[in-house]
C-alpha cells in the first residue's frame, strides 16, 4: 500500500488501483513551508517499508 500526503487536489480515490506513470494529484500549499511538498510511505501488512528498497531513485 502507498500513502501520500501534501496533495492539494487528488485525482485518485483511496483504494483505487493506479497504473505506473499515472498522475495521482497536484501538490498543495503547505502552511509550514515555502515549498510544495508531497510525501509518500510504503506499507505491507501494517509494517512501514523503506521505499529505496523497492523504487530506484
């Protein structure tokens, strides 16, 4: 499962399957920063995963 935060507008709904390369939304404005920032987490069966082990950056 992937979890995203910081989206101003979401194009995908919770639980919706998205294809590789699909836009999931637009960044939003953060009250605590001068930058728009989207963060994400990967989870498997309640355990947080290190994305660097699954996604080449």
